[in-house]
């Protein structure tokens, strides 16, 4: 998802409905104060698309070695020490 628009706070307040429509259409909006980005409007991920979420995780792990159960348990237990 690429940034489609950078807008200052005051203008964002007056155009909120329009900006939300852009976000719903898949665009991303960055809100700036004095030219410095302070917030980002983006779509809320719907957890109902589990297949897409699994595909995203698999793509992120592509090329990485498999994680063994012992490693996962060790990471969990690190916080308990």
C-alpha cells in the first residue's frame, strides 16, 4: 500500500469524509503537522480473511530456516527467568 496523499491537520479535519473514502478504496493518507508526518490513515485489516493472513506470514518467512518447537518454548520461557 503506497502513500497516496500527505495532508496537514487542518485540511484533514475539513476533508475527513473524503479521506476516509480514499482509505476505504485502498489508499493510504499521512497527516502532517507543520510538514512533519504524525499519523497515518490506512484500512483496518479484516481478520476474516485468514488465508490472506497466512499467505502474508509465509511470504515473510520465505527463505528462513524452520523454527523448532524447542526454540519457541525457549523464547516463551525467556520472559520467565
